C-alpha cells in the first residue's frame, strides 16, 4: 500500500469542533464575548465552528416560539392541519399570560387562519397566538407542551424543557445553545418555516373583529432601517427578558456557507451619549463574520482526479488502468488547514491479493479503495474505479478462448476421442496402403515371371 496526500470526509458530527485549529492571526471570538453561552455552526454539515458554554441551561424565553412554529408547520406538512384552517380565538388562549406579555390583542371570538396565527406568533411575537396554535394543533396547550418536549427529546436535545408554548418567562423553562441549534436547524428543513422566519415585516388582513395588523420581526439584523442590519442574516428569533437577558438564534448565508448562530444571555451596552447597543445582535454579527472569514468549503477530491494506477495484463495497447474516486469530496475546513495535512492510503485489490488484473476491464469497475486520515483520525473509505475501459488483446483473446474451451472435461474427452478416431483412421489407411502395395508387387512379380517364361519359350522355338 502506498501513502499519498489528500483529504476526504463525510459529515462531521455536531460535536466536532474545529475552533482549536483556527489560524493564529484570526481574532479569537471568545475574547470579551458578551454572552453567557454562544454557538456558531454550519447548517449543511453540522460542524461546530465555535462554542462557548454550549450546554449551559439557560432561560428559553421567546426562543420557545421556534419550537412552537416548528410543530405547527410540521402538522401542516403531515396533513393534520392546514395553513388555511379557520381558527376562532378562545378565552383559554389567554390563560396565564401576564399583563406585561407581548401580544397582538387577538380577541376571544376573533376568526383568523392558522397561517395568520403563525405569523402573529413568530413575526409579531404574540403569546396568545402561540397558545391558540397549541390548542388548534394538539387540542390543548398542555398536550402541545408535551409534544414540544417529545420532539426536543427525539431531536437529541439534552438540556431543554418546555413548560409553555409562548416563551413567557418561567424559571423551569430552559434550553441551551446546542439545543437551540438542533431545533432551529430542524425547523429550517420546512419551507413554510423558512418563509415565515425570514419575514421581517408582514401585514395581516382585517378580521371579523380587527383592522389589518402590521407585524415586525424582533430580529433587527433583518431590518434595513436598523443600525444592526446585517445583509447575510436571512432569518431568526430574538428574545429579551430581565431574567434571561438578550438572546438570538439566527441564520446567515454568504460565501457559500449557511451558518446558524445562537447567542444566549447577552446584555446591552450604554455609551456615554446614552446610545445603546443590544449585544445579542452585535455579538451574532461578530461571530458570523469570524466564521465567514475563517472557514470555507473546498472540493478536495473530484471524480476526475486520477489517484493511482493498477497494472493490467493482456490489455490491448495498455499495461495499466488509471483509478479515480467513485464520488467527489467536499469538506468545510478552517482556511489554515492544508490539503497536504491529510493522508490517503490506497489499496489496489489485485496488488493486495497478488493476483494479476487481466483485461478486459470496463470503465467504472471497482478495483480498489482509499482510506483517508488526518492526525490519526479516520475520515472514511472511498471506492476507486477504473477511469477507462481496457480491451483484451486479439491474439490473447483467441488463446483465452481456446483455454476456456479446453478447461471443460467434456470438451477434452470429445477432443481425445476425435484424436483416437483420426489416429485409428490413419492407421487403417496406412495398413490398407501397405497391403495394397504388397498386392501390386505380387501382381507385378507375377507379370514379370510370365513375361520371362514367354520369352524363354520363344527362344526355345527359334532354335
């Protein structure tokens, strides 16, 4: 086996962290981080680029609404609910909502579509809308909360517990940066969730009890008129409470990357001129900018790359065949990591077994494999296939055809029988010819004797 340098990887587990491999010249995002917990991770691979106290249990607050909307859009996709369902607001939807809670003043008896309630609950941050969604989807808020916790457990959340559907502060309702990444990443797989969560402003039509409502998303990174406006940010949910501080879960897309950033328990910073910075927004932007500058997707190995060659016997005009990977490899890497840092070990099956690889060979035939490692970590094994077809040499083809024919015991028996028959026939012909010549000689001898006898008689008569 030979060792050649390159790289390959499947999908990093969410717990794989490459922050430790960041280049020395990159600003450390953990320096002066204004948050109790934070996490930056890639959506596609699940790779965690940066984390700080990612498993710290923290008040969920309004980030709860991500799970509420996730369950609602999931119900719509499975057919147990429909965005066009007409929902009548109940008095029970206001149960346990305090006077300071954020609402859209949806009144008991007011008729709205489920879709309007979803926009009200998520974009408009309306707690009563979330409760009404819960009643419509599950029959009761209590059952809906059970569904929230069941899904959180199913997704692998370890530090999340929901006690309400709307995010109103409760000292037992907790989550973590890691769990929020898991939940938001799952939610972003639903087109309707993406549509609603990426909306900064939305207007609801009038209802039987209300004029049109204008909703504004609390994620100011999406606001073109805000000092926090950050173009790469496409969606998210912000939260602010006295107990939990300022939090934000958001999605940003740029440079071919899709990053989810979670900031929990940030604060506000008041300048001397009494202007204020909400640092859930500024810290999110700082973390995302760091990720975009330090990481990128690279095509490390392509299906057109020729990795090695395998010796071939009996080939028409070729004594080897090039090998290429069966599939291309893309990897999200810290820009400081070099392709040369990865080692590939190539195994050619015919060489490994000691058996000659003989033509014909078809393009795409699996002839080997390559195992990739870096710093002792195994990144998997990729099959290697023939890049071209190799035809069998014509004379060798004839010889092999004969060999194949002779390989059959029945064929050999028939051939030997024919040989014996031919030899027997030849023997008979030879014997026949020998006897015939003997007869001819006898006849000729008899003729000569007769002629001599007649000559003698003629001589005697002449005398």
